């Protein structure tokens, strides 16, 4: 990477380089969306289940 960042772990450097390259290796099996990070795919997958696991503390609406 040529942005000047330093990393103590190779995996962190690789993830950072992938962000610059705009690689999206994690694909949703339900639709055509792709993600840079696995946890983004995991969060996205919740949109296909119909479940609303998050509740707003102010209005109690579920998302």
C-alpha cells in the first residue's frame, strides 16, 4: 500500500490494501450484492430473513 499506513499484522495490511482496491469478495447467495468485509455480508443477510433484531430505544420501532 502506498498511503503510508503501517500495520503490525499481515492480515490487517491485506484487509487495508483490499479497501483501496475495492475488492468485494463476499457475495450474498440471495441477491447479487457483494461486500468488502464478511461482517457486512452477515449484517446484510438479516435483510433477507424478515427478522427485525434491533429495537429503537426512543420509539421502540424494530429494524
